[in-house]
């Protein structure tokens, strides 16, 4: 495998590291948190710039309104809470005060997906990407590891307009090089292949690399694209790949309704109809368990990617 790792870190720590760097490099960046400082790794930002931090308490709707207001005088607010509370609980405020008004707010959404683990279904949001990508003007980013999350945080601050930045709780392999460029809206070709295209986002990028490594032993060549930005979607990198492979598997830690796979399928139906299989949670809530147990049960691990690849190859014989 071209990509290997020497350590595991949580992606939320990548966000914390990026935010701490912004405390030093961008005086307009401010941070807000709904009583989850430790969970979102905001401590270093607070140490460096305490006057630019606002603790809103468990009042997420107020936090979004405050963030929108702070943009009026040129501030760049990062409003942080769990992904479930950053979307479902405050969707009206985001739609009306941030998206409709095109405010330069960065919504920092941690603990997304079933890999939140033992906290269970009430906290394991699996519909947030769909909710946020439907808002006009909203950029949706879902990085895959610590390094990419840090880079995404820096890119979000430099981007003009509302951003939904999604990351997670568990430790996962750090495999993206620290110096790999991060450009909003541009996918990354991680591995070339000839038999099938795998388009993955978030934690499923590493699982897809693991799957491709196993499939290669069986003579199946997988091309892997890291789609860290779900909106705007990099259509050209996907189209170029399926022109070669003729088939595609999408992989994500999200409901298959409304997620990356649906965006890809819609684009392909308009531009180049292509057989596709979905590796995603299939229209259900999660439950309490370890991240590994839940990824296996809901079929969003490397084994599920292998099965989907074999299925699409069988379908297209």
C-alpha cells in the first residue's frame, strides 16, 4: 500500500491544532463553543487568544446567531459543538441567519457518524451532510484524518462564505502527508486503478485503502479518490476516473440518502450514467457500541467496501 501510518489521532484534534494555528496567524478568527471545549479541542486556542473565545453554554441556537452577528464587523467565527447539535437542533438559525444571509460562519461539527460510539443513536448524526449540502451557498467539508482536518480548518478560515466542517471522535490512522495541498472543492487521487473507482470521504477513505490492498491480491485494481469536499463536488476528477473504469463505489459514514453517494449518483446521471454501489448506512439510526463494532454492523468498514466492489464487478460483467 502506498499510504501507511505510524500513529493514530482523532480528527477533532486536527481541528484543534488548526484553530490554535489560526489564533497566531489570523486576528479576525474567533471561536464559540456550546459547553464542549474539551471535546472540540479548543483549549490551545483559548490559551493563545482568550479574548477571542466565547463560551455560549448549552444554547446552540444562540451560538449560531452570535456567530452570524460577529461576521458583520469582519470576524471569522468558528462555532463548535457536536455534529448532531450543530445541524438538527439549530437548522432554522443556520438557514435563516447564516446561509440565507451568506454569513462567513464556519460550523465546526465534531463527533459525527456512528463512530461517536457508546453515546448511541441520539448523538450519532447520519443525516447532517444531506441537511447542510442542500443549503444554497454552504460549503461542506468532511476530511479523512488528523492532518487533513488541520489543513481543512485553515482552508475554511481563508474561504469567504459559510462552511460546514465535519469531523469525528475516534482515533484513526494518520496517513495523509502533512504537506499535501488542501484545496476546497478539489478531490485527491490517492491511488490509480483500472477496474473500479472508489470515491470515499471521511473515515471511509482509510477503509477504502485497506479494501483496495486486499482486492489487489485477487487481481482487482481499484482507483481511489478522496472527496474531502462534498459541496462543491469535484465532478471532473470523478468523471475522468469512471471514463476509465466504467463503474463506481461510493463510501461514507452517513446515511446513503442525502450523502456523498447521492451527490455522485446525481452528477453521473446528468453527465455520464455509470453503475454505482453505495457503502453507507442504509436508512436507519445507529446504536450504542464501539466504533469498530458499529462500522461492521452498519457495513461501512473495509469488508463492506470489498463486498461492494465485487458486487459492482459482477453486475457489470
